[in-house]
C-alpha cells in the first residue's frame, strides 16, 4: 500500500504540503488512517492553524468578502462529525480536555474590560437566538427529523404546569433532550449565576 511508504508520505505530506484528507481521498482511506501512519514514522502532524495557512497560501482566502451558504455550513458540520466519529474514545477525550484547558486559559488571560465586552456580546447573541436554539441544538434536531422522528423544539407542553421549556422533544418516543452548553458547567457569568443555572437544571431534570 503506497500510503504506508514513509518516503511517499514525506514527499506528499511534508514536501508537497498535501493534507491528510487529500492523501486519504486518493487512496480511499480515512484521514485518521493517514495521521496514524505519519505518527508511526515519526512525522509531526500539522495543527489546524498550520494547515489553514498552507491552504490559504495555495488557494487564497476562499471566504474573503463573502458569507458561507447553508449548504457549505452543513458540509463543514458533517466533516467535523466525521472527524469525531473516526477518533477513538481516548483520543477524543484528550482533545476535548485540551480544548477546555485552552479556552479556560484564554478566558483567564482577558482583562476585566475584555471579559465584560465578551459577556455582553454573548448575552446579545443569546437574546437574538431566543426560541431558535443554538447551532448545535438545531443540528441535532435536524438530524433527528431527517431520521424520521417527529420533533418539537423549545416546548413547554411536556412539563407540569408548563414550568420548564425543553430544548428538543420526541413526543412519540416520550424522550426529552436538553443541550447544556458551557454556561451550565463553568462560571462564565460568575459563581452566583452558575449556582442558579445548576439549581434550575436539577429541578428541571427531576421533573
């Protein structure tokens, strides 16, 4: 198999700066298969930033001056989903922990003024998305609907006295899905706010 040859990998990945996805597509294998083979032979895997720089150098900045279409966004989401599906549990956990650590360090490095601006921006975005669901929540809802399930989003019809709004409901299966983002687990808006959110989550979960 050509893609197992270290000389071939060096020429294509290092010298020609081809991506693992590009090489994988040529041989009908997964990008992670190529990554594992590169690691086995001691090649350093490019991080996302380096890969983006190479892509821009070769093709220019494709998004400069225009917005992505819905179809393009869906393809990106599907590509990301394939990436996570191909990872083993151990590697996926390692990457998630690293991302969480980096995000926390970045937040803690901000000045008080920068944190205030960031929180205000998140609040405004949250208000604009009210009753629409987050991007990830909407993606899950869409995938369920495409799989043939009847779904409802942001419904109060399924808790006693309509106390709580449920993110996604599958009424025929009697299943409720809650999509809890970072603000449900980290004190982004402060410890007091986090305590209130988690108390509400506990009460909703019991109901």
